[in-house]
C-alpha cells in the first residue's frame, strides 16, 4: 500500500460503458460495451504508472475517463484528495490545469492551421493564466525545456518531423505546470530511434518538475524501460498491478505471463518458453462469464467459468485478479 500522504491519484471502481442503441427509433439500449469495468488503483506522486494491454482492452478509455474527457459511468477518481466525480463541469475544467494529456498521434492532435506558438499558448488562455506578456515568457520557457527554438514557434505543425511534433504536444501539456500527465501511447507513432529521444525528454522533465505520469502503451518493452509500477488490463479490467521488477521477473496472472513470454530475453543463451494465447480478445459488449480471460487461459479451472475473481494483494504490493491466488492471501514482506 502507498502511504496516504504520497497518493496523488486514487481510482476506485471506475467504469465506462458505451451503450449500443437500436430499436425502431434507435433510442433503445440493446447492450453495453464494457470498455472499462471497475478498475481501482493508486498512483504515488512523482512515479510513472504504466497501463498496458492489447489493443481494445480499455486502457485509453480509462485514461480519458480519469480526467473526465469521457464521462465515467460510475466510480470515483480522487486527485489530491478531491473527488473529481463530484465536480461540476466548470470546476472540472479548472482542475484540468493540473491534469494534462499527451496524445498518440502528434499530427492529428495539433491544429494544422495554428502556429506552434499559438498551440502552446492556447491552454494558458483557456485557463486564464497570465497576461499576454507573461504568457509569452512561459511559452518561450517551455519551448526551450522541450528542445524547440524560438524561431520554430512561428511555424506550422506540418513543417516538423514526428518527434518534433510530439515535443510540441508535450510542451502544450506542460505549459500549465500540471502535476499529472496522462500520456496515451505517446511514442507509438514514432520511429524507434526517435522514441528514445522523446522518452528521455519526458524523464528529464519528470525529474526537473516532479511530474507524475500515467503511461498508456501496448508496447511491453517501452513500458519496462519507462515505468515504475504497471497495471495490466484485459477486457476492461485490471488483472495484475505491481512494480516493474516483479511483473517482468515473475508475472503471476496467466494473461500477464502470456504477454511477457513473447518478449525477447536479455541474454542470448537464455531460453524462454513462449505461451501462445489461443483465440481473439472477446467482444467487450458480450464478455465471457466468470473470469473474462477463461476461454483463452491455459490454467482455467471450473470455478473460473462462473465466478469472476477480484483483485487481491497476494504479495506485498503485488495485486492479482485470479482464482489461482485467492487462497494465498497477503504475504508480508
Ligand atoms: Fe485463468 Fe482462472 Fe485465473 Fe482467470 S481466474 S486467469 S481463467 S486461472
């Protein structure tokens, strides 16, 4: 458990369902797509918490629901002790000064008709931060911090490479001096050589400004390199949460084991048994009964088909949602 005073963000039973409408007038809810289905976790100040999982597991929806870019269906999100779910629209809008987002596709997320200077300045105007002169000082300051020159600020986004565009996206997120940045696949669209430059920049900024990151990615190698603790998502649920060393050295949940078995080993002579997952990820509008992973699980038992496991602390700070570990309870140390 994280000490209460160190907790920056606490997510409790967060759900986001999307109704599928139909019927004669298209207004009847026929079913719900359970994109995020009751996830809970805490994030410590200054840490990088990774959310990892296959495409469609709900990780990006979770990021948006945390900052209420998508209105959650239920659950609570406490940020510095304030329950975001209870804020009205105006109060939430002000709160977003402290919680910013960096998107995956730096080109699609930047207005192609706006100069880089205006893109970075825009959040300061939206949050009514500073007068024109103060905003200019701040835009120049943050541009320098992310490695952009003053001359580049008068250009348009299409004049930049992918890596530079992501620097602009980071500058825009950073300009309001947020405490938490949700980075949604921030390097997935970039070449490998550029990925490390952007990740190093994000790490330097974290050290300098004490930033906390939620780092959403499908790339297990990048998550291992960048995150302190990691939550593994499957079909809208968190199935395992622990620090990166425990997850990568000794994953417990069968899904996490399968995912990580696909990673190359660091030693050429080390042979690792690859666990091939059978079948595709089921539809979140019609998830399997019991443990939603059971149709693909190599360790499935009868109970798994009917009873959903809950996330439990099975070792110190190591949480798993799986019937295999329910007897073990919390071990100290
Ligand atoms: Fe596999 Fe059962 Fe654990 Fe689900 S609960 S991951 S089906 S062993």
